[in-house]
C-alpha cells in the first residue's frame, strides 16, 4: 500500500474544460454534514441576505420547519419566507425547483395555498424548471445569497431530510409534514464564499433564465456575509465546479461530472472513499475494475443505503448495484472494494443520500451527482471539488483527512482519534473500518443478494437509468449494463493520465 510520502509531486485531477466548468477562489469553505446543521444555517443565511436569496433544487417543501422542535414541528418554511419578505420587501426571494416533483406537490392543499400566498407577495418568485428533455430532471441543490455566498451539495430543502449526526433511533424531530416518522438520513453539502459564490450565482442565473425565459435582476454581488459563528474548514482555496447537463434546444450536452469520476479513479494511488446514494454506472464500475486488475491498486470504500428509497428505485438501482459489485469482485484484487451501509444503535438502516468523495486525502468532492447513469448524462447536476494539487491549495491535505476521519467516525460511532490512529497504523481504509466495526451503531457490509428475474431485467437493460436521453428510446439490444461496462474498460485502456502505464 502506498504511503503519502511516496505520492511524489501531485498533478491536478481537476482541469478546466475537461472535467470542470470553472475553477474559482473560495475565501472560505466548509463541509456541512446532515440537514439539522444545514437547515439551521440556511435559516441564518436567508435572514442575513441583503439583496437576493436564490434557491435551486430538485425538491422544495414549504411545509417543513428548518429548526423543528421535539415534536417535529415549528414555523413552516413557507411562513418563514413570507416573514422575510415582509421584513425586507426590497430583497428578492427566487425559488426554482424541478417541475415534475413540483406539480405533484400541487395536489397537496397546504402547499397549493402557500404557493398562492407567495404569488401575491412581490418579493417572492416561485418557478418550476422544465428546461430539460423528457425523462430528465433538474437535480442540482444550490443556494446563493447576494451572488457572493453559496451552498452546493446533496441536501434538498424538502421533507424527510432533517437529521442530526447522531441519527438517533425514534428521534421525534424526524416527523414529516404528514405526521409520520421517517428513517434516519445522512447527507452533506458545502458552503463557499467569494468568487466561487459569484460563479455559482452565474450558474443559477443561467438555469433560471432557461427555465423562465427571464434573467434574474442584477445586484452588486459583493460583500462578506460569512456567518461570524461558523469556522471555515478551508480559507483562500481554489474550487472546481463540475456539471452535468443533457442536450436540450440550443444547449450542448455537458458530462464534466462523469469525466471527473473517471479521472479520480484513474489518479487514485491509495484509496477513494465514496458516500453515494446509487452505484449503477457500468462505465464507472468498469473503471474501478480495471484499477483493481493492477498489481498494487488503491482501495475503494463505498458507504451507501442498504436499499434504495422507493419500490421502482429498488428494482432499478439495487439490482444493478449488486451485479456491478459482483463483477468488480472478479478482478485480481476485487477484495479491495468494500460496500457498507450505516445502521443505528438498534440496527435500523440509515439512508445515505450524500454524494461525497475523497481521494487519497488530497481531493474532496461534494455535490448532487450520484454514481448512476442519470447523473452522468440526463439530469442537471453540480459538484464542487477542492484538489490539493492546485497551487493555491497547497497544504489542505490534513484538513481533508480530518473530514474523512470525521465521516467514518460518525458511521462507526467511535472517537475520531480512534479512526485516525487505526488508519495511521494500518494505512488501509478497509482494515481501519473492519477493525473498528462493532455491535449497535456501525457500518455493515452490504448483503449482495442476487436480484430476481424482473429486477435483473430492469437493471440489465437500464430501463429506469439510461445513459442518455436518446438511450431511453433505443431498443433493448442497443443498451444495457454490459455495454456501459465495456465503454468504461475501453476508456481506462485508452486514457492513461497521471503517469500510469497499461499492464
């Protein structure tokens, strides 16, 4: 196993025009884990915004409370926004959410009534985003304040998302607007201030204009509005912004996110730690398998949900995940891939919705993109990445390592010092986790139960997870997991960046 000292001079993984759109400076940046902390922060950021609050997301539920009480209740988000509009009517509150999910919510009287009240409030603009091909979705989760401070990650401002890092059994705060309890939920996002916030504002303005045919009002886009009580993880670092966008009307397809996944896998020397909701991309799986056929490959650790959320997702996503993990296991060093799911002290599964990746403690990536085909080419996505190899980011490796340790310690319910010491001793993520796994709240190896015939058919033919909008209309003979797998193998064999040679 390689050691940090043996890595030599780092070559940036993120490259503008290849796997990211722009690389911009963040005066300050911090990873936020789980929605209890994010929703509390979001409430503070919205109150502090001077000229504009821009919320862009896959989901947005005005019934939720950002700071629920012990009964899961509190001031609804919709009422809070109305109060903000009344207190400062000159401040714009612009909300853009995916149209299909939004239209479904209009069947709920409480939401329909709230949207009607927003419509009568001049400061609030609520719009639905349908600027994508049939079958695609707007999946970004971005919030921008005064075009200067932004949040980008995986946390939707929706129901059934709030949870603490303790993920306690039967936490009464975890009560949905319909009064029902919901399962523990793990997620992550990133808050960033400075020019990178301006860039994310540009992205949001572009998305708003495509969805509504009108640009956002111009504002100053400057000033320092970082919360005084929030310590940053990073200061004065360069951050890469990567996107997915399907071809639609006059806009070209963008697959920066897929390219970044492949480049990360190709560049890893010691390990990649993934937290992700799905793993169904045959191209990414094949790239991992190719690495695991090398003489001394890196480790790949994935923390995922035990099962997908919803019957259709379970058929499509769980079956494909099982088949891909089983295929990777056939590589020469297939045992260097481990897939875990977190559980509570009682043993109930914790749902993993995060989309976080850490490479060799030199790269941190947080965003909205899953490791499925939809996030590679269909749905609109946005990820942010801090790469230690960029000149401005020299010396950030210990911070990234600390964040990795914190995530693993959360899942294992052990002290961070214990995780750090075990990794220092073994140099192996897998050995560290295996040595610290225990009873109660911990990480459990995913049970790779073979899918049934119907599930297998859905997964093999990527019926619910096509690789592109056009693939949805291709015959079953022209698409499928095997074809995606072969595309991934071909890419890894033809593209050997970062100094590695083919075997």
